[in-house]
């Protein structure tokens, strides 16, 4: 799963204190979530800086619904297919991919299961096939964010379609021509195609501002569901008696990239839709009745003509008000959404703790280091599990058949668990404090760490269940924590740094593979235990730090509120005295 995943708001409010006055009264600014880590300056521009954006109310609801549906389907078929590696791996082994790396006495053989068991060298090279794709998915989100912010969603979709076509063609050729080793490059291209369709798809939430949260959740769920593509292919491959070869599948799958390009130019909007804050500004302007009066009215001599012209302007203005309110809701509905946002901020316990602080200073705080280290370790641990699940349980349970059964259960549970968990993750993160949510993550880390070390069948299935629920929760929580702690303004740089470093550290996974297959003789428990202990320590440290700093932050806010009340009271007293003195002077003059 990509670190880009999130199920909470893609727009929000920053509490931004004036420069150099962190204890002054806060100013609140709307920001749009951006993955552009290269934006100039420390502060992101407010929502919708571009004049070329399209007003959603000028496009029919049916067409906008079709555009959202197209984006969701595109993500389902392209966004995260590389994370279905565990389903594809048995096919790769059976097709003899990298079996030339095996020594003559270690050729892939048949255990007590129905599928071949790879030799160590083949297994590690196949795992590298997944590792490079996982790293590319996360690191490329920075580039995709940069392209999206500067050139728009359309170019991202075009790039995605071209990468999907190239990746599928190269993968098909690699299977068709034994001498041609294009697997790694092809998988990198597929991961790039997924990122360039996934990141910009969140922008379609502005097609229906009142339902933006639902659209974000559906896009995220589609990403999770895309991991099932290779599962469906493997099932079709087995049902065909293995005659539905990978080359036929990948050559045929180029249709996804082709349809992405066709749909982009035939259906999708050329420019982004205005965000909710931009629509609010348009609504405020449209509600201004003084705009019915123009200086040119003075040129009209007939009063009836003036009234007619002004009445026409008023009708046009009120029609626009009605169109915008149909999108964003009436005044009561808008106030309800603002109240919900305020409740979400209050529930977090730390909203705004580092808002307005320059990114380079935010990166020097324990907030950043703890979140970075925990994310690096958890991402490494999760990708290690995805790549090695069958090898792990083959060793722990001493049975290829039992390991195969757990692997097949995981193949189904990974996409289903992600889709199932998505709506509950949003509720969890919106209603729990950051400290409590961090505590929940730590409990998952401990539970998975313990279960993953137990050589029991039930523990294997329990590990899978906990893993497929924890994985989308963790990645969504990182995004949510970043906006609440660091703010939307510096989100691109903070999140981009976390994403890039977490991806690069995943190269260590190849070393873990070599350690497991070499000195540890296939035993994954030392590696799993070490990562579980490290994750638990970091999880506890982050939770404790959030609790302690959250209490300090709340005390500061209460002191600030008390000082503001005192200043307000002093101002009222001053006004009363000035009024009394003015009245006294008037009486003396009389």
C-alpha cells in the first residue's frame, strides 16, 4: 500500500500564528492537501490558487458522477496492482521466472502442497521484484504530486496510461522471450502507472463537495481492491489448466492503459473543479446584492429600463447562488460541516501544535523523528511480510500445504480487509484523539509481532487478519497525524520526506532476505521479533510523547483563552470609562 493513502479530509484548516509570535491569537486558513514536496517556500498557497479551475455547477451531475466512477474504476484496475505480489508469486515460480539462478541440486521442487517451492536465490530475486515496485510506488508519489500541482490531473492520467501500456507490454515480452529479463523494469512501470492515477484521483472529490469524504474513501478502497487483480488472474490461470499464460494476460491488460487514455479525453474534466473554500468565496460574492448596481446604469435615462436591467442581474445572481448551494449545501448544512470539522480538531487533542512553523524547524522536532522512524520500520516490516509470507509459514509450520493455505487466505484478505476497513478507519481517526489512535496502532504492532512468531496455524490466520486491518489503518493514520500536527501548509515537504525515506529504507529488505535465507537458515522469527520490539518501543514512545505534549499544548491554549478574556474585559472597562468621561465632560460644558 502506498503512503499516499488517506481516508480523512483532503482539505482542511491550519492554525497559523504570525511569524515570530507563536503565542499570539491564531489565524485560521483553509488549505488543500498537496503531495508536492518541491513547492517554493514553507507555506502552501491557500486552496484553489488557479483561475483555470472549472466550476462544478456548470457541469451536469450525471457527467460528474460518471467522472468520479471512472476514476474509481481506474484506481481499482491500476492503482495498487503491484501489491498483489503474493498472489502472482506462485505463477512466477511455476513459469520458471529466475529459476536459472538455482544451483543444479536446488531446482524448484514440489513440497506437500500443490505448488512449486523456489530455491533461495530464486526466492530472493522474486522478492526484489516486489521490493523495487513498492519503493517506486511511494517515492514516485512526490513526482506525481509535483506534476499534479503544476500541470494538472489530465497530464497525470496520460502519464499513467502510457506507463500501464509500457509496463504490460514489457512484462508480456519478458514472459514470451525467456532470454529477455524485463520483469523488474516492467513492474516499476506498473507501479508508476498506479501512482499517477491514484494521487490525482483524490481531486475528483471536488466534483461533489458535500460528499467529498465518501469519494475519498471510495478512491482509497479502490486502491486496496486493486491488489485482487493478480488474485483473479491466478484463479483464471489455475482454472484454465495454466494455459492462460502470463504473457497473454499482460498483453491483454494493456487495454486498461488504452481505456484510461480514451476515457481521459472523452469524459474527464480538462481542469480541476473548484474546491469547497473556493466555492464558498464564489457564493459570498454571488450573495452580494450591491453587485446588481453598475456604474453603467447612469447611462440609462428610463427608470423602468434601469429596474429591468438590475432585476435581470439579480435573477442571474440568485440563480448562481442556487447552483452553488446545490453543490455545497445551504447555510445550515455548511455550518454543520464547520462544526463537525471543529469537533474533529478538538477531538485530536493536538490540532495545530506545529502549524505555521517552517518545515525545516518541524523536521527538527521529536514529533517528526518519532513518526518518521516508526513509519520507516512499519513499512519495512509490512512489505517484508507481504513478500515472504509463504516462506515464513513454510518454516514455522514445517508444511508447504499449510503455508500455501495461509498464503491463499492472505491473497483474499488483503484487498477485502482494506476495502472493509476503510469506512471504519475514517470514523476512528475523526473521533479519537491522536494519542488514543497512536495507542491503538501500538497495540496492533504488539499483537502482530507476537502472533507472527508463534508456530501455530491459528496464529498464522490471526496474524493475517490483524495485518490486513492494521496496514490501511497505519498508512491513513500517518497522513492524518501529519495534517493535525504539522498542518496542510507544509504537508508536501513533511510527508514527502517521510515517504521518500521510508521507501528508500525498503532496500534493506533484500538484506533481511539474505539474512533469513543464509545465517538464519530460513528462520524468520529473529527478524520478526526484532522488528516487533523496535516497533513497540517506537510506538510507545510516540504515544507517550503525544500524551505529554498534548497536555502541555492544551494548557497553553487555556492560558491563551484566559488572557484573551482578560484583554476583552479590560477593553470593555476602558470603553465604559471613556464613555463616562465623555458624559461627564458634556455635563460640565452644559
